[in-house]
C-alpha cells in the first residue's frame, strides 16, 4: 500500500474507533449475556440424589455411560470421578484453586471433555457461587430433590442442637437456590421434587433422567439404585419441628413407622413392574 494511502487508512480507522476502543477490544470474557453459548457441551447436575441413593454415582455410570463426578464444589476438595486428584486440562482437586475462579473451573472442565457427557453432584453444603451461572446455561440439566440434605443429618451422630442449626442453614441455602431456578432468566432444563414425593415413586424421574443423558440407548430401567434406609426418618423430622425448625423442603413424611415411608421401605432396590 502506498504511504499516502496508508496514512489515510490509518486516520480513517482512528476516527472510527476514537472514544470506542472498548468496543473493539478482544477479551477473555464477553459481556454478560453476549456469549455465543455459556458452556461447550451439555451436562447434568444432581442435587440430593447422593443422599437418597446408595452408590448413586456407580449406578448412574452403569445406566448411562457418562462421566459421573462427586461434589465438584465441596468445601474440602474437588471430588472428581473415581477419586482422581487431577483432571483433563490440568485441573486440580484443590478447593482454593477452584474457588478463585469457580465459573472458569466449570467451563474449563466442560471444554476439556467435549464429546463426553459430564455429570456431577451439587448440594446446599457446596460453594454456591455457580448457582446463577447454572440457571442461565441452556446446556445445564438440573435435577433436584429438595430436602435431601436432611438424610445426611439424620445419619450423623452429632449433637441434636447442632443438627437443628445445620438443618436451618442448609434449608436457607437450598431455598435460595430453588428461588434462582424460578427466575425468568432461567435457560437450564430444571426438574425439582421434594424428598417425600420423590421416594414415593422414584422410577419415573430416574427414567426421564437416563433418557435425557443417553437418548439413543432408549433402555427401560428394570431396577433403580438402592435407596437409603428411611426407618426412623419421620421421627427425626418431628424432632426438628419440636425444636422449632420447620423442614418445609422435605415434604410430608408420616411420623409412624407404619406409614408409607416407614420400616417396610428399608434399603432395597425398586423394581419396575
């Protein structure tokens, strides 16, 4: 290009971009809601399932063939699939490193595993920094059993006063998350059940989850994962109520052992007739 034309071109570019440099600046992150997709691939998030079912992760791997992680945002560490301490792309199981950029951690994990369906557990005890991100991501499939955290407290041997305080804390966190999932901006695919209605009929929700993760398989479930023992759980919830804590997210569990969630529903598989 001749020098005179080169100078004219440079001045034209300067006039066009003067005062609007930020508009043409390349950046690691686009402006909020300007993204061409939030994450690189579909993935599934499960809240409460690990509390309701024994060996939930192993069963889901067997039923879908997906990569199933534990609680990726647990306070102690990142619980990668099969207990790995590092994952594809050099991701560490360090909670501190993950919490420095919690959204980037998830987007990097999904980018590094394109072509393989990722699943992970997420609960009220986890870092909640990604809740709004999950809600507005159309690639997210979120399945939640509200009140599932109560089963972990039920099995703990902690002082009951501590259990009551922790139950109130976890219910407040989960209430906030469910409120986020009801916002108009939600683009994720969301399914929510309370604990009582889920354990009464678990097969239908499980079938829908498996079909969505692996739609080409089109397999009918013949057996669900083994449900945790619920004996005495109704009395535990009543004890919480007597102490002034109302477990509203759990649903309506009968106190009597003769109720539908009593002794007859001890840990066992549920069969499809």
